[in-house]
C-alpha cells in the first residue's frame, strides 16, 4: 500500500539508557498529521510549542517537514512527511 506517513524525531536522547532503547523512545510514526503533532509534543516533552497545530500543518503541507521547539526550554522535535511503500 502506498501513501504517506509522518515520522516524528526528537532531538534529545536519554544518556542513561542504551543507545538503541533511547533512539527507539525518541522516534515515532503516524498515519495522520494530527496524531504526529500531538506525538511530537509528547515525545519532546514540549509544554509551550513555538508553532501551533495550524501553523505546523501549513508548514508540513508546503515544505514536507516542520520543526517544533519549546518556548520554555531547549527541547526540539521534527516531523517529516514521507512516502510509505
């Protein structure tokens, strides 16, 4: 089945866990953007995103990728629109 999905990648890895587990915990894949946006906020522990849902949706539609940063800290998460094969 072809289509699109969204890959969510956090910029932070937990140094207390082994590399594989930390990498697995900092990534996710969803089939729709709304789920990807809220997953990004959860994975990145972002309380105050610098871009809202509608702004992020506009960017993902135009550029196929968006970076969401936390206004209160240094957390950062990327959402990438990729083709699914």
